[in-house]
C-alpha cells in the first residue's frame, strides 16, 4: 500500500511540475490568469492540468504581422465591407 501511495504522489508531483513549466513558457494575455492556473493545477490533482491545457499557447516565433484590408490577397465577394451601401450612405 505504501508503495502505491508513493507512486501516485510521485506521478502527481511530476505531472504538476511539468505543467507548471508549460504554463511559465506559455503566452498569456493576463498575468493574473497565469497565477490562477498555477494555483489551480496544484489544488485539483490530475484534473487541473487537463482542464487548463486548452489555455496553453506556444510563443510565436518572429515578429507578428498586421494585415490590413488593402493587404489581403483574397478579396471577399460580398458587400460586407461596403458600409455606405449597408447604411444608406451613412444617413
């Protein structure tokens, strides 16, 4: 019984340390969310890491590029970009 308990405890600590490392490397928009996730994984054994896995985002490599409407290669075929036609010339 003692051996099984030690194995479960080792698996719990190992998984949580691995997930904590992933959280530290991930890109978060809010630092408070990162802190909450760190607490969450230690309070909910084995379930916490599975629940927050969808929040992990890998850091982007290189510089992000902003694409404006005029930079698009594929033009939309609808009139959704034509605000004057949709609103009656704005009036």
